[in-house]
């Protein structure tokens, strides 16, 4: 850890932990050699083997589970397509980005794993779409209704979201070499002659067995769920074609970054997880509603306990429903309590209830008419 920041070096040594972040191994853990002309230490041209530590593998597994769970939760309110793809060979993404060796590799800043950013995936599929459906003319994308809805324009965002692709399963970093011919010519020092020395430049490539690819969408206010689902189905197909026909990352013309066997596993692998999560959420909702109902009942019991017998009778009548059981109860038990207590407030509440359910006035039975008469007599007493 000689060339690592001092504070990080101290923390890692005290914790007795290995550095499970590939960016540190690519940027800091370098062999250096002394440049006599410049009087400085410079990175060696030889690449040191980069270990795929067990801690990094654990991070990768947790990351994959976390991403899958996030997509399952998204699917509760939106649309998700899941693809599984296999790399045909090696991939190198971000070769030209800034790096101490001038040959970089895209490493996630948080998780420390190689990945393909969502912006690169969207850019690839968008470019493929323009070539396939807009005759290669960027300006015609705004005129294409499907293209506008999917990829968006300067004035409106697209409804489809692309996500980072993480290179986790079977991850390896393998050294490769590109040769710079006629270096002096490219630097403007000499003419392009065959006697100039070839300069080999080492760079890292990534190998992974298979990757998970997600594309998602939320339906726009102006269109139906069915239309959104159809658009996402089309985008999943375009993504498959772009990755297999063109590849992604650097040096695709040399065969890097190509994918094979890109399969839609939404129905087989993903939707069962979505249904399981939906069932869990429904059960959780029922349990929450039951707890809330029990809490309300307990609060109501506590409130009623503070009332007098007459006041509780009024509340009980006011809470009656239109069910047959409550109607019968109002004519038997509750009616008897109103008469026995000579409770005028309860009598008013019972009168309002019978009027509401059609048991007051004309058309009622003889027995009910007698109860109404007694109730009115109670109400008319001084």
C-alpha cells in the first residue's frame, strides 16, 4: 500500500482487512519504476495480477440480490423486463477514460466491481434504433413516435429506463495487449516508416459468465398499461439485438463486448418473485389493517368505559348498521333498554335509526307499531 493515501492505509492496516475494491488495485497497487530523465517514479508497463478477493465476491452476491429486490419492488407499480446474457468473450468498457496508465476500465465507485453504466446501455440501444428505424439520421428520431416515447427528447423524458449491468458471475480480469505502430509518426515527430519500433501497451479486460439486464418503464399519463408493456417488449428485443450485433464498450470491432444467448427470462425467473412479493405485501397490509382495527376497538372501549350507562346506550344505537342482525337487535334488546332507562336521547337515536331502515311510519307490522307508539309516548313525556 506504498502509494495509497496515508489515512486509508492506516485504517486498512488497523482493521487488518484486504482492499476488496478493484479501483484500488487498478489505480494504487501498481509497480513503479524510476525514470532517470524525468527524475520521478512512474507506473510500470507490466500489469500486476489483480485478485478477485472473497470479500469482493460477497459484495457481488449482495449487490445482485439487492438489484433483483429493487426490480421486484418496481414491478409492483411499473413494468420490468429481465434478460440474461452471456459474453461471447472478453469485454473492456472505459478503455479511453482517465487513468494513470492511459488504459482504464470502468469500475463502480461504490461497489468496486466492473460494470456497464446505464447511460452506455441506453446510448447503444438508442444508436441501434436510429440506424434501424431512422436511416441513421439523428434528427429523424424526434419524428418517430415510438422513438420519442422510449428515448425521450430535449423537451420530454422517455418512459423506458435502462439500468447498470454488473459483471459479477465468474468474474476475472485478464491482461491483454495492444500494439502502437509508428509511435513517432502519431506524435508528429517522423514520417510513417516501417523501421519504427512497435510499442506494446497492456490493458485489462473483463471475463464474466453471464449478466442480468433490466429495462423498466412507468406508464405515462397519456397511455395505457398495455401500450407501455408492448413498448417495453420491443425495447427488450432491441437491447438483445444491439448487444449481439454490435456489442458494447471499447474495441467492439475487434470482437470485444459481444453477447450471445440473450434470453428474456421475465416469465420464467422474474415474475414468480414478483408474485411472491405481491403476496407478502398483501399479507403485510392485512396484518397492518388488523392491528389498526384492534387499536381502534381498544380506543373505543376505553372511551365507552368513561361514559354513563345511558350515554353508552346512545352510542351503541348510533353505531347500528343496516344488517338484519342489527335491525332485530334494535327491536329487542336495545328497545327494551331504552324503555327501562326512559332514556330520551337513546329514544331519539332509535327513532332516527328506524326511520333510516324504513321501520317507522306506515307499512310496518302491528307489533312494530306498538313499539313506535311507546317510543313516541316516552318522547312526549315531560
